[in-house]
């Protein structure tokens, strides 16, 4: 849905969907020229069939699970997976990627993931399977792990000026801010409950200030009193 909004807004550059799609979404990939992530042979065959019917070749990226544990073909199975779907005539494996699970907390495991991904790249090169793009680096990968850069990176938080970890030697400036103004205030007595669930009760007479932003705007209620 986000990719379609980009297309409708006039964006003509390549757009890759990093998450999974359903088979019902396949027609939109062709209509809006969207590149999907593929992690199952079933989806690869379905895409190949649709592309054959349209006499077009569709680009895809394959996600490899090197330790994140979410979507992605297990690294122990991915070589055979890629060898299999690379034979499909109407699919072009444009990219292969993985995601770093704990680049902010565990250097050894991050290096292990990068090494696994590197080994896969070399195996594909030896087999003559040509893949244009390899990418693994999230924001912290971009900053702290140059070996994870390959020939494409996927920074997220740093694009918006947010630090993925404290004490990084980079200077970032937030590109977004959220502002509101006081619309109302009043004095209430001691022992007065405030808002949903009365999770805060005044310990003494207090001034209660109202800001026109909250739950209805997406501010989660579990942040009450925090």
C-alpha cells in the first residue's frame, strides 16, 4: 500500500517492498512496477506464471535469514533455493539481502551474520549466478560495519536524524518534530483522578494542563504517567 502511494505521488524510481506480500497482491506489482521480496518457491512460481502470461520479466529480491529469525529463507537452505528459482525464465533475481539482528548490542553475532552473507555471495559468484545487488546494512551497519555495505545499504533511523545507538560519532539533525499548544487548564483538588482509568490521582491541589494531542492521534495509552 505504501509503494502504491509512492507511485500515485509521481515517484518513478525503483521501489522494493521489504516485507512479504500475498498472492492477491501480485497484479498490483505489475500494474505499479513494484519489486517484491520473495522467500518461498510457491510465491516465486506464482510470480513467474503471472509474468509469463504478461510476457514480462519481473525483478525480485530474495531475503536470507542469517539470524534475525523473522522472514527470510534459512541461510542453510538459501543456496538451493536460489539455484532453483534462478531457472525460472520470467524472474530476475535483482537482489539478495539479509538483516542485522543486534548491530547495536552484539558485535560478534553481527560479524557472524555478515560472514554468512559474504559466503553466500561467493558461492553464487562461483556458480555463475549473477545478482546485481547485495544489501545487509541497517543504520548501525552503515555507521559501524563497513563490511556490511556490499553494494547497497538500507539506513532507516539515521535518515530521519535519529540515533540508533548512544555515543555514535556522527552528527544528526532530526527532520521531523511534533508540536502542540495548550488549549485549556484548570485547578483540581487533592485526590482527583485524571483521564482514562484514573491512573494518576493528584497528591495535592494541582493545575491540570490540556494539550490537544493524545490517544486519538496515535499516542499510546500505555505511556500514561511516563
